[in-house]
C-alpha cells in the first residue's frame, strides 16, 4: 500500500489533524466522528492505532478545508 492516505496515522499526526480541523478537545473530535472519547484517548497515547478509515476521513476533511472554491 503506497498511498499514504490509506495508512494509519501517528499520535502526532492525529494531534495536528485535530488542531487543523479546529477540535479543541478529545471529546470534540470523538463527537464529530462518532467514536468514544476513550477511543480518541487511546489513539493519542499511541496505545491503539488510529483505524485506517478514521485516518482517511480526517485527511479528506483537511484536504477539503484547504481547497479553495
């Protein structure tokens, strides 16, 4: 799998994505993507990998945000 959009993401990338998308807390992000706050916490601590579909969603949201219409 060479397409980086299909990869998981590191805790640091997750933090950057949260900031870029304007989510201030883990609870904000969790509510926005429909997961528990504890799941986000585990991803941030690096104890559980960010699921690929979640990583893809966040990357697509960032790309859409950067696009000029």
